[in-house]
C-alpha cells in the first residue's frame, strides 16, 4: 500500500520549482505525493498545522513534517 | 542513468533517523543515494561546501543543496 506524502508550499516563485524536485524524487511505488499550495488552499492550513508544519515549504512524510530550505541562489535574483 | 543524491549529516542522534527517511524515500530507479557522515568523513566537507551545503543535515539532489529541518519533537527528549 502506498503512503501519502504531502508537499505544502506557498508559491515562492524563486524556490518552489527547486523544492518540488524533492517531492518529484520520491519513489512513486511507495508514495502518493500531493502538492498543496497553502496560499490558494487556505482551508488546509489547519491540517498542515496538525501534521506539525511550522513553515513552508514542508514535506509531510510518514506522519513527520520536514521543513525544507533551499535558500535561493543569489544568481536567481539577478 | 541514475542521478546521484547525497545526504550529508553529522550524526545528531535525535534527528538523523527521521531525516534519513527522506533519503530512503527517494526513487531507487532514478537515484543512487549515498549517506555521508561529515563528522566521521571530514575529508568530504569541502565537496559538500562546493555543492552548496551550509548546514547539515542536507540533501544534494540534481546538483542543488536542500537543507532539511526536522525539528526534533519535544517528546523525543523526554
């Protein structure tokens, strides 16, 4: 049976593509990955909080919340 | 061809197992995952820095460094 993994983000234009790489890299045989934009889906903020999400972007995997910091390269801002 | 993914850590006893979940969740068809303990393998610190790693634990995926904060649950410290 697949585990659900949820990637929560808020649409940071510089970082989100890079951070979604992690969601896309998960094993599709073991994980059903859902990507949730909390800025657009405010009704899901409570669910994210309950899962332990303190900031976005975050990945909830096996019931644990991981906060992922890519730290946009300065090159991306030029 | 598989991409190499490297998970760098320094052996934080509370967090590392949880954080390695992410490394273990990557698709094994697409990624060869290597786990490097920088405390034990100091000769690889330079390589990690060159990949953009500023703190551990970090995952280098497709040439980008992601800093992962699990934030040990307070329960783990009781």
